[in-house]
């Protein structure tokens, strides 16, 4: 474990808590893409199946349960509890165009062709594009509430910090995982446009307006 | 040449 990965996990946890708190407090999921949340739940479910087969550390196990529980809780809030506030009209990204190619790629490019490893690889590829429905929704509505942009900033930062972690691990342990690195770079690049707007606008108190 | 990798990252 290193400071980059620790702050990365913290940023990830903060993002999830910001979102849950926003939906719970405002009792509304307006502006939130339920489809991205479904993709995240699919990412954690397929990635953390190894909870039953291997043990890394109490931290690792605890965080996996937290991510699984919070992602399903968020889906419950969006599709069940506050489903009246769910914005069907703007959350229209075809997620099958993200799931199927990720699965196909995971079957073709992986470290080992066995069940858990292919699912892990699928979760890595899917996570890199899981935010697209949310970014698409923000661009369709043309704007995002500032709390939603804080959520996106924290979520985007988590994988950017993981890139620093991978550099650090390669430099100190000679350890690297190309699949995770390439997907992580793609994932972070997808946020760049948003990062620019967040830093130039939201931090100056303006509303986040994405060119529709 | 183990068939399973221990993924230690979240």
C-alpha cells in the first residue's frame, strides 16, 4: 500500500458518499445517471467475486464490502425509493454498447483465461467507460449541480491517483499490470474535459455548463 | 506459472 493508492481509495469513497448523501438529503436523483450506477454495481460485483476465494487484508475486504453495499444502495435509491425523480428522458445512453464490447475484449485480452480472471478483466474495461452515461447526461442537460460536479471530480481523481500508484509500484516493486494501467488511463482521460471545466468554472463558484 | 493472479488493488 502507498499514499497514492490510499488517497485514491479515499477519493473513491468520498465520491460515493457525496452521491449517496446528495440523493438521500435532497430525496431526489435528478441529474444522476442511474445507468452509470448500474454499471458501477456490475463493475464491483464482477471484480470482487474473489472475496470468496482470496484474502488480501482486512482493509481490502472491508472496502470491497463498502463499495458493493453503497453501489447497490445508490441503485435502490434511484430506481426504487426516489424513482419518481429519476430523469428517464436524459439518461438514455445505450449501456449495452459498453457492456458487450467490454466483455468481448475481456475474452480476447486477459492475463489468464479462467472465469474469475476474465470477469476481473471485464470489470476493469467496463469501469473505464462506466461514467459515460453520466457525462452524456450532463452534456444533454447542459449543466450539472455543483454537488454532482464535486462527485465527478472525486470519482475522476480516484483513478488518476491510481495511475500515480502504478508508477510508484513500478518504480519501487517493479510491479505493473498493463490491463489495469491502460484502462485506468482511458478512464482518466474521459474526465479531462470535465476536470478542465470543473477547475475553471465550478471552483470559481460558477455553474458547470457543458457544451451540449 | 500459477493460473490465478492475486489482485491486491481495489
